[in-house]
């Protein structure tokens, strides 16, 4: 009887040794599954608040959720709080934080997420040299992923037509804010014509530019009498001053 009992206990021991790792893995899988469900439930309303709203330019979003490491072992937690890590946003490749705020030990883990936002944008259709002035003929409308780059899409033609390219642009690129800069109308030290008008009158004088003049932006000009004024730089290399 004793040898038989000994063999039985040994067999039970082996069974437990094989079973316990499986139980631990199952517990870990259940834990990560619940955390990922929490992240998904938080994501949708957060995404609706984060995506730019424009009825004329609606964006169609697609989300690819990553997964936590299935081997993750975390202390029990009564309340898990989803959050967006500081300095990040739900745009392109990002992550959702999950932190324990009620439990024997505090922890913080992150679920990777990729947010795509498809919508109409102006796309370069022919090579454009660096420093060239963009025209309507340089681009065409197409659907692109706005979130493929952190730089803002310039979705309306008036936002980029007449702007200089910051670097050479190749076909297929969506026009974004980092690709263009205002055209330089004059340099600091140049003689500039300053115009001003009102009801029944107009004034035009020549002054000295104290700052470089970029079309659509403000520039400071010293008038002949020494007075310094600020005006809006025009495409014809003049400055319009409001009285």
C-alpha cells in the first residue's frame, strides 16, 4: 500500500506542477483582456472629442488597437483609470495609458494604438522645386490619411496657393503646414511703399523696412519723420497700414 500511495502522491505532484503554470497564464490573459476592453471603451468618446470637426471636410477614422504583453503580471486593482500620456494625442501612432488608482500597489501600463483619419486633401501631382511658389495647377484633390504625419493638412487652396515651398515636393505628398512658408516680399533695410486709406482719402509714403516682409504677415516700417508703423504685407510688395 505504501509504495502505491507514494506513487499516487508523486503523480499528483507532477500534475500540479504542470497545471499551475497554465493557471498563471490563464489569469494573466484574463487580466490583459480586461485591461484592453477598458482601453477600447475609453477610446471612442475620447477620439470623437480629439478629431477635428469640419462639416465641409469630414474625416473617416480607423483605429488599430495593439495588445498588452500576455505575460504581464500586475497586482490586483479595484479601479483602473484610462488616460492619454502627457505630450501625446490620439493621432497617428499613439498609446493609451492604464493606471491603477485603487489597489495595494500603483502601476501604469500602455496599450499601443494607431489612429487613421481619412479625408480630402490637396496632393502634389508634379515635382515642385524648393523655394517655388505653389499654384492651383501643382496639386489635385485626393483622399489621404491626415494622421499619417503630425503636420497639419492645408485642406483649402487659399491656405497654400501663393506660398513658397520649404523643400522640394514630390508627387503624391499631401500639402501640409511644414511644407510651405509665406512668400518674402522684401528684406529688412529695403525701401517700401506704405499705403493707407479711409473715407474720402488715401495716403502713400515710402519708408524703411525694419523687418523682413512676408506676404500676409505684419512688418514694421520707419516713416520719413521717424515714426515706426506696423502694416500688413501685400503681394505687390507694399504695406497696408490701418489708421
